[in-house]
C-alpha cells in the first residue's frame, strides 16, 4: 500500500512538473503588475500585438474603480484615452440610452492578446482579441428579458454612418490627424439609427447618415453578436483593407490564438531558466512592456505622417512612431539593438523621415501619431542614433540622421517643452557653455521658454553635453573631424556647472555666479524644474553618462565617488514624506535620495563598477529589483513610460546594463536567473549562465567568456551578437578580487 501511494505521488509530481515545463513565455505576463501607482500614472493592462498600431485597454479611472467607460476600439498613443468606443447595452422599452455607457465589471481575464470581461450591471459578456491593424469583439447578451439588445458606436470629434451590417467613419485626433474605422457585424441588425437625447431615432431604410453616435439593435434571441473592425490613419477604404487582410471571419478564438503565437515567438527571443516562477513573471511582464512602443503605422506600403500631415509611400521600410525618447533612449532602444536590430534601424529611419517632413529638419523628441509633442529636455534621438552607429546597426541614412541631429542642437531651442527657433537661452550655451538659471524670485522674460514649464537649466546643460558627445561620436564615424572636435569640446560643458565645494551640479545665473542660497533637495520649485527636472540635484549629480571617469576625478577619485554613492542611497528625505512628494511626485521608489521610480536614476546603481567597487553594484541591483519590482498591483515604483523602467528590469535580470548608449558597451551587474538564452536575429545565441545563482548568491565569484577567464566589468555589444557564452559563478559573499580589470 505504501509503495502504491508513493508511486501515485511520483506520478502526480511528474504531471505537475510537465505542466510547469509546458508554460510558455506569454503565460508569465501579468499585465496588472503596476496598475496601482505609488504617486502618479500607473501601468495599464494593454492588449495589443508587439509594436502594433491597434491597442486597447479597459478604460477606467484606475484598477480599483468599479466603473468602466465603454469599450475601447483604438488607443492612439501610450496610455491615452480611446478613439471610438463601443457600448453594448440591454434596454427595456422606453429606457434612455446613454452616450458612452458606464459599466460595473467582474470576472476579468486579460492577457497581452485577449481581454474577457463580464459587464455585470448590463449582464453582458465581452471577448476581445487584436490583430495588428484590426480586432474583433464578441458580445454575449445574457440578460433575461430585455426589450432590445443594442450596440452603440461612438465617435468623439467625428462621425459614423451605418449601411446594413457595417459601420464606418472617422474621428479627429488633433490638428490635421484623423483616425478612420470600418466595422462589420456577423448578425444583421433588426434596426439601425442614431441617438438623440437618450432616444434611438430609427432609420427606415437600413442606413444612417453621418452622426457622432449610431446604434444597431438585435433580437433578444440572438445571444451573441461579433464585431470585427479595421482602423487606419489614411482613410476608411484603407481601414477596410486592413481588416480584410488580417481577420477573415468572426472567430475570436482564432484571432486570440494567433496573437498568443506571435507573443510567444516574440517573448521567446529571451528564454530564462532557474529562479522562481515569480521572477519569471516579473521578467516577461517587463519584456512585454518594452513591445508596446514604437508602433508600426505603415498600411500596405503607405503611412500618414503627423510631421507634415501627408500620406507617404514607405518605400518598403515600415514607419514607426509613438516614442518618448527622454525615457526610452536609456534602455529600451539599447535592448532592441540586441533582440530587434532590424526594427531598431527602421525606427531610426522613421526619426529621419520625421525630421525631413517637419520643415525644420529637427529630430523628434516625443513623436506620436499626430506629430512631435516635444516634451521633456534634450535631443536624445541623437543618442539612439549614436548607439546604433556604435553597434553597426544600419537601415537608415546616417548622413541624413547626423545632419538632422546637428541641426536640432544648433538651430532649435534646447528649452524644455518648447519647439521654437534657438534664442537667447541657447546663445548663452554657445557662448558660455551652460544654460543660465533664474535667480530666486527672478521673473521669466525669454520667449523660447514654455510658459507652463521652467528653464531646468542644470538638467538641460547636462543633457546637451551628452547629446554633443553623441554628435561627436557620429561625426567621427563619418570622418567629419572638425565637427567631431567641436562637439567633443562641448561635451565637457557639464564641468561649467560643477560646484567643487559641494560636489554637486549647481545652477548659475547669466553672470556666471552660482545661485545662492541653494538646497540640492528642494530648490527649484515644483519638480525642481527651475533647475533640474522631475528629480532633484541628488539625482542629477550623476548625469554624465558619457564621461564617468571625469566625474570620478571631479569628485576626488574612486573612494570619494563611491562614498558619495553610498550617501545617495542613505541620505534622508529631508522632509516628512507627504511634503517631499508634494514637491517631487516623480521621485518615487526611494532608497535614501535615490529614486528607482524615474528614468534618470536607472544607470546610477551600476556606477560602483566605475569606482572600483563592483560588489556594491551587484548587491544594490538585486535589492532594488526585490524591493521595487514585484508581481503585484503596486509592483512598479513610478511612471512606466512605455518600457523605460521595464527595460531596466530586463537588462538587470540578464546581468548587464547599457550605462552609456553610444559606446557599444554594457556593464556587468548580478543576473537573476541560472541561465538566460538570447536568440539573435543573425541566428546565433548568446547565453548567460550563473551557476549557484539564488536569492542569497548575488555576488560574482569568477567568470569566463567563451571558455576564457573574464575579469572585466564590461562586455561589448559585438561579444553578444557574435554569439557565445558568458559564465558568471555566483556566491553569497562579495569577492573584491573579481572584476579587477575594471572598465575598459
């Protein structure tokens, strides 16, 4: 009897193990991770295919809200509201029909490729699956005795019309950008009409002239109605073609299965083994987040450009947009250079097209479907280009990219959130090597400064110095020695704001005097934007990614540099929490004054490597991910701006990170998994093995690269794309003897 029970137990374990082994990458994705924000904007459970034009999310105030506002048909940009909505309703005779229905909801199941939800106040089941430029909804009317089952279609700044079982129309996104839609139902409606003061005005001939809210009614015995639709930024006819190309029936299951396959192929480009199931969820959820943007908006070889509001032929190269480069240049684009290099080149090609179509030949900073919204500071599209150059990624006209980057920093104002010609603010940088700040209480007079923003003089100076370095790297590649020397010299301009007495970057007025009195935690007003940006002086103290050895020298050498890093992670907030975050709401995920929740901090934990204390990087990276990135609703510590922080997690979990985009180098951290296999576009694989890796064993004891001893804190992009194997033997105590070759 005991033997039989033991055999039964073994069989059960074998079945359980087989089920676990069968789990695919997309099964680990938890779109709800981070849906509750620590302070500002949370992540959203977005349903889409990788880098695809059609995205939706449940539109509600936040994850704890009882209410949803209609069903989205198209989310045009990252975390935006919907263009077009669908509201299925069951109404008794004479009952008013709302515009956009407010639903209570329950029993939601959401994956990257499917959304199923029960709208319990209407007793309606919803099943959704997306393709690239089309999607399908299946609506299940489950109420007992409604007078009518109704589908209401909404267009905000636009109109829709009905003909038989089809709905088509447009909605204006902003400026001269318009989205178009074409929809078909699998069931012929009994009546069609439009809404007028809560009433359905029925058309007698089965057609409805253009109107903002149109509706179809169905017999109460139909039970289910499927709606398939295509979207376009070109015209209705193209939306119809997009639908016909992608979804040929009304089978939501088939579309969902195809989406699941695509996601598994995409996420499966990086396979991880070992560690916990929880860590795999954190990893693959983070990887999924990096594929929401940029989006491919080429439609059968054509695309609408928000830069000149024209439709162009894409000449066989897809056109991408929707990118917040201030956030994504740091890690999202570098990650793509490894796993999606062709796509990365196509995205840079899109930058160049946007610049050429802009009329100014200025690179975009925050390109969206309706054009460049030009937010934050810096021209970090230049950094994306420089990184591609360092990694030999093609697919774009490098000469044209360089000229657009050069023109952007020389003729466009570097004032944040401003898209104007260069003015006095920029001339001061050219003449004196720094952007001047306003004295305490001094009023703004420069027209190039955005009225709703501030000068951000230190942040802008540091960003400009890095962009200048990136331009010098590209110029050197192109053999433009004079330009390389010019921008290379300006790359040292961060020195002009370094206060050697305090060891911080300190704003100066237009006369060259440090602005006093000054507090590196709190001076600068809301978000410290008078002088910094979203983060205070403790964060921007480290914002010289292109010349860390010089920053170390400015601080007095390795020991002083590492002591300053130690102080960063242990410095108190300086105020009670609600006062601190009332002024600095973006500076969340705090460890001392370090902010895990904002992108300018992402490289900082890796800086111990440059100061000769790599074990502190190994310890800190593991702790930060364990503390702040978790498989729960508050598992992301700040605004996840379309992959910014998620790419940090992906890199860090693999065991390396791109501190300086533009060098083609990555610095070593502490891998979370015993084995990581990256399948490269060239057909090769790069494997990171971490024998003994565990929660406790976070410290590197020894290493080999392709079987040879490896004692460097850097690995090159070329080492990775050539394929091979990096072995990092892990232990539970720091080994100061490993990594003594340092940064090379």
